[in-house]
């Protein structure tokens, strides 16, 4: 007879790969799902998981995006999607970094086809562990974006509808932190020297 518990334990112990679930070490089977646009994978693990959990696999962040199947309290099955980006939210000087994936098109349920969003708009999907609000700004790709909508219908996830907006003098575009200099002092340093023409040997100091 097939013993599901012992068989899955054997498979995971011998074929499973090291992963982390919310920074806790675990073992999982990670398989590919054919998709021409995104890195979407299947995950099987004995460790409890929930939608919105962050899974680290091969040094990449993945977000659990599906409902999780608990098979006979033995193992868990879910769909994970790679988070190639990180967004930083500024909460009055406290910076919260969130792995995310971004989309510029949406799936039409009836037709099964993807349709592009309007120019200057995109969807940002993150774990629901931050208290973002409407009109909150973020910096990405050298530009500023503001949150126009927050979709909380998928437990564990926040789907942010963002649109392009203007940057201001308080934005740190290099480090992608909106309004950074509103809460921090920006320091500028200069070095002055009287040596305008000199030489220096290797491993020596001047």
C-alpha cells in the first residue's frame, strides 16, 4: 500500500531543496510552470505556508500568490511568483522594504486575455504587512508613483494600483526613497587640498 506521509517525507528529504519561508529555513520541491512572461513556480513543502509568505529560493524572493492546499496535514502545495523588485515605503522616516512584482497588464477573466494598463499606471503586489495608504508615494525606475487604489481581496496580499506622479526635492531618487530628506538631514561634503600636482607610490598614503 502507498503511505502518503512516508512517501512524501522520503521525496522531500531526498529531492527537496533548501528554501526559507519568511526567513525560516525549510525544505521544498520547486517546479516550473510554463509562462512566457513571469517566473511562476509550484511549491511543495512540509512546512506550513500561507498566501503572502515570502519564500527565498536560490537567493531569489518569491511571493506565495495562491490559496494553499493542505494535503492530509502532511504537506502543503502553493503557487509562488518571483519578486524581481523591491519597493521602499517611507513612514515618517522609518523605511520599510517590500519584495514585489509589478505588472503593466491585467487579465480579463471572461476572455482569458491580458490587456495593458493605461500609460503611466501599474500594479504592485506585496505582502500585506505594511499599512500603506492612498496617495502615499514611492520611487521606482527613477520616477515617483502614488497609490491610487489598494486591493485587499486576496488575504495575505496587497495589490497596489499606482500611477506616475512628480518627484520633489525631498525625494532620494538614487536610493529610491520618497520624501527622505523631509525626515533626514542631507549632508554635503567637500575635500580641499593644496596638492594640485603630485605622485604617490603603491601602498603609500598621502
